[in-house]
C-alpha cells in the first residue's frame, strides 16, 4: 500500500515546530547592563545578575553537567562569589545544577516556602510506550520538546545538584538586597503553585519563571497531572503586567525585549487563558459535553495568530478537557455514559457489526490508505481491545499514529504519538528503532 503525496500544507505544523527550534540556539544574551541569560545550554534558562563584586543566579539548569557548561559560557561575567541562588520553582529542569553555581561560595538560596512543601508530581504510568517528551525517540523522528530543545535525552534531569533553600518567604512578596542589587520576589502561582517571579525594578527586568512561555500554556499536561488552576495564573499575569517591565527572561526559549513587546506577550498569554476558561465555563452551564466543547471553544483570530500562543507545548483542546474535568468531574451528562459497556465487550460488538475482525482490519487499512488516520487508529483500537496481541492491528495503529504525529504542531502530542507508534511496531519492546521511512517525507509503504 502506498500513500499518495500529501496535499500542500499538510505538514505545516511539523515544519513550524522545526522552525521553533531556533529558540533554543546556544547563546549568552545580555539583557541589560549587568544581567545575562544563558539560553540553549540546558532544558531551562539560567539568569546571571551581577552585583557588587558578586553574582546572583536565578534558576540553575537541569543537572550539574549542563550547569558546568553554563558556568563556562558565562566566563568572566560570572563574578565570584555567588552570593545568592533563587529558585523560581521546584521543577528539576530549573533546580538541578545549584551545586555547580554555588561551588565553595555558600550562597543564600531563596524560594517561596511552598517550594519546600511541594509534593512530587504524581503523573501517570506510560501506556504503550507513550512519552510526551520523546526521550527515547530516534534522532530522525525527534524535533524538540515544545519549550525546550530536549528533555533528558542527552543528560538526564537529576536532583544531584539540588541544594535546599536556606531562606524562604511566605505571602505575596519579599524585597531583598543582595550584593547591592534590590530584588523583589513575588509569589505568582500559575504553571506551578510555588512559582516565584523575580523583579529587578532598577533594571526594568522581569524573570517570571514558567508562568510565561512562548507557547499556549500547558494547563492540562497529557503526562497525567491535575489541571493547573487558571484563575491564580491569570491573576499572576495581571500582577506582572502592572510592573511595566522593559525586558523579560522567562524560564524557556529566548527572552522578550522591549516594554511594548513584553506587555503584548503577557497580555496575549493572560487573554489566551482567560478566554478559554470563560468559554468552557459558559458551555458547561449550557449543558455542553467535553466532546462538544472542544469543537466550539476557540481563540479569537488575533490571539490564534499570536507568536506567544502557538500550541508547541500546551493545547486549547486539552485545556478545555482539563477545565471541564476539574470543575464538574468525569461525567459528561449523557446517561448512556454512567455505566458503559466494558471496552472489550463494546469492541467485540463493533467488530461483529463490521463483519468480523478481518473486515474491520481491512477497513482500518483502507482508512490509512485514504488519509483517515484518526479513524484507522480507532478501528485498530477495537481489534486491540479484544486481542491486545493482534500484530496486524498493532501495525495499522502504529502507521496511523506515525502519520498523525508527523502532522502535529504540538511537540508533546507529536512525541506521544510517535513513541507509542514505535512501541507498537516493535511488539512492545520500546521505541529504539524508527518506523522507516518517515511519514510524508519519503513515501509510506505497508509490509
């Protein structure tokens, strides 16, 4: 079976995602006099603030190996001693290299108190090898991880370089003076409950942690986390907008420079969250189901075109589903779904209606051939619900998921589709070998 040449623009999302990798090119960027950002050396950015014969470090990269590379990249711009390290939040890609920056300097380490109390992310075990970060995808299939070039593919994120905070603050904010630099630490819950923004008023520089990324926010991550509550996130963005910053060094991707551009970025981000929240809640009150809402909730054309709301990492559809589940639970209001048939029973009846397993497999193959990839995957799932070891169904699903993955703008969706496809194609042995050739690039054949 050969798939015909895809229509022009069918892979536009993939190509836009590839272009976004330019955001991660390695560079030490001077934000303003005495403030530098190391971009692209690790999964997250590290900010260096020069004080009076000393330095302040905001976030510390993902691990000691990356941190050492950043120390070398900073060179003599890093003034010893390091007087303070500030964590914007607890995620390991921001807090894994502190020991390297601290060296023998014994810096104070600042965070909000909630960082100390932060519970580990629960997450969900992988299903059929699915991995939102693509850590085991072959290089030929991997592009990036949405807001970072790679997540642990080369050097794993570790806690080996983490140092616990020595000074924490409660409440909304605290102003500190370190090496002659006045900094305001502002508790800004959003992407994480403990997120702390760093405001250097004398320089007009805002470091918002992960409350702002150059992507639609990941309100409801597919790796299996609770909804990141949108209301406090919106309030935090409003608070940061009120600072009227001249430059912003967010936790990932390249900084935003210029007061007007910073204001535009934060405004678009806030509005991108608030409009999805408002539309979803309105639909819930009207009795809409999640499946209906994901067809109806949209960003305005202006917001959809914003460079700060492209769906590289988060997704409007996933946000809608997360908001729905968080506000009103799992039940969609359809009485049929109160006690549905077990998947295997439902699938067996569908297969019978289709004329048997061979007929359904043939229909799934035809769906792949005609480019109806989602339907092909759903038909294959019916067969796999009855017989998870059905090799032919696994192969059809793998081909369908590969084609779906190659059409994604969203990196986490792409990585999850493709890692699952790799797992299925290898009989459940992992994602080490690519399905070759790549969908949409060098043809596509069925064995």
